[in-house]
């Protein structure tokens, strides 16, 4: 079994996948779209990845505000969650993603990724951090 991690943004979806033992998350790719409302191709690509990696569950980053309130991005994320569930037939779990982009940026800084290249990878790394947080919570509850 594998779990897919997604970082849903206004123009991109960062994608990560777990190993079969559900111990580690690896960044996979960034799905880019031309317009915030053009989700059909993004959903189709997620569906392909689900089949290719035999994914059984999806973890979707949930962008709460730092004060724990929900803003406009949360509403868009809930809509995307419903689309994913309809399209894939899989359970989609919302996972608090506060500070994952900050952590991803810091991680790239520490590993020497040049500032101008960080934007290329931040969503994929954020997806891996979201998924890893979920996987860690699973292992603590075993």
C-alpha cells in the first residue's frame, strides 16, 4: 500500500508518494496549470499517479491560518478534496500544513539550493513534508 501526499496551490500541485512500508515520503513532481480554475488536467494526472503507484489513500495539505482559522484557501482545498474523492474513489485526508512551505524553503537553504532554484522545488518538498507528518502520526499510533 502507498499513500499520496498533495500540496494544493493556486497554480501548482506538489506531489509526494510514500514507500510501501509507509515509513518515508519522497517528492515526486509538481503538476502545473495555466489558470487557478483549470483543474481537469491536474485531476487526470493525480488519477494516473494513483494507478501507477497503486495508491490507496491521499493526504491533502490543509492550509489553515496561523491562528487556526480557515480562509479562502481552505475552501478551495475542500472543493479539490471532493473532486479528488469523486475522481479516484479514494479517501482523502486533510492534513494541517502550516509552516510546511517555510520548512521546505529552510531545508533547501540548508542543503545549498540556490535561491532562484528554490521556487522550482518548494511545492514538491512541501508535499513530502505533509505526507511525512501524516506517516509519522501513523507510526506513533501503531
